[in-house]
């Protein structure tokens, strides 16, 4: 088992991020959507189950990847990140006596264990190598990498622009607006933390905080957990989203149906009044005149029951046409983004291959 592979911007991590992307998008996201399906669980329980499922899955997956990477140089020598060269010499001397092949003739892996400890000692005893190792991992030592501000920000830009495009495409649509906000907030926080870690002189961590881990490993952990964060934000954000336009449209449709029912009733009433007047029941205008009330000029027709009903009918018809117009304006256009989604996946694969080669 190798002690480490890849670097913060290297090909190993690119492949790991790509596999994590496919895993979360095509397996985890549908499973989370199943948990969050309306009516399956209570609202609070659905959110708790989804968060617990995502956290557990991310923890297991990340733990397995960390175990596959193996212990780092500090863990091998059982020293801390701030150990002095003298402490490292003492730790190496103690381990070399225990792990030397001559002391373990029955162990077929004794030689490889001793070589790993020797490699760790050679890196950590040299303060310049140690700084490179803390920032870039074992690949940085193998390639004699040094911190170059221009190269660092170019690699940083490639990584975050790629993930920013993916996050945007995956969160298209109104239902994903909350998830998009949360995802980009997490992306910005991760960017600030990574810049702080990689541009700091010396160790940016307190001595008590993860004493055997490096800045490289912290950045790797952020990159590994981001796909889980993004898909969790997508799922939970879509679940919590309230479509106010759809609710307004439903209310307007209900009002439109109510107006139709009222118009039908008014037509029946109007027909009934006309029948009564035709059989000699008298009109409203006659009663007003008998009572000594003179209707205003031009309002005689509307003073009658039939006129009043006609006026109300006209108003309801205007209201009904206004409601129909509002419903038409609220019809949202659903854009089919499947083609763009798969094109984005292919683009990301090609992008990762080009910049990791």
C-alpha cells in the first residue's frame, strides 16, 4: 500500500473527484430524492433522514479513501507536524531498530516497511522538503515542486471554474435556486480556506489541531467532501423550495372557476327576472317611480333588477378575462436541460483528462 498518491491539483485527485462526482450524481442523488419524496415520511423526518444518509455515506466513502491512501509521514514516524529535527531523529532511530529486516526475518514486508519509514525520515528531517510535503504531498517531493503563485492560482482557477460550471448546470431551474445558493456559498468558503492554507507561511493550524495532518490533506478532504455537499444542497434545496408562482396560478385558476359558476347562476337569475317581468310582475323602474324616486338620466336601465344583474355580469366577465390573462403570464417555460447535462459531463471528463495529463 502506498503512503500517498496525488496532490491537491494532481491527476490522482482529479480522478478521485470525477469518480466521486459520478457516484453522488447517479447513485446518491436519486437515493436522496427517494427519501425526500413528498408523502413518504414526515417533513422533519425526511430532512433528518436525508442529512443523516448523506453524512454517513460521505463519512464512509471518505474514510475508505483515506485508508486506501495510507498513513502519512508524520503518522509513520509517530511525530507531530511541529516536531523538531531532533524529535524526528529519535523517532526514526527507535522505529528503524524495530522494523529493520534483520530484526524481522519472518516478516515478508519488513523491507518495504523499513523503506517507507526511511523515506518519511528523509523528507521530514529536511525543513525545505517538509514544507513542500505539507503543501503538495508526496507527489510534490517526487517532482521537486515548489510553491509558485502564478501556477497555483492557475490550477486553482481551473478547479473552481470547472466545479462552478458543474454546480450551475446541476442546479438549473427554479426548484434548485436554494441549492444553488448553498452550493456556491460552500464553493466560495472552500476557495477562501484553500487559499489561506496554501499561501500561509509555516503551519496555519494550531499545534493541537490535527497534529499529524498537513495542509495538503486538509485541501484534499475539502475537495473530496464537496460533491457530497453539492448533491445534498441540490436534494434538500429542491425539497424545501416553495413555488409561489405555481401557488398563485392555482389560486387564479380557482378564482376563474368560481367566476364561471357565478356567471352561470346570474344567467339563471336574469332569465327568471325576465320571465317575471314578462308575466306582469313589474320592473324596478316602475316601483322607483311609484315611490317618488326619479332615477338619474342614463341610469334607468341599470336601476332595474335586470340592469343590475347585467352590470354584475359584465364586471365578472372582465374579471374572468383578467384572471385568464394572469394565468397565461404565469405559465412557466420548462427547458429541457438533459442535453446540456450530459454535454457538461463529457466536457468535465475531457477537461480533467487534458489538465491531468
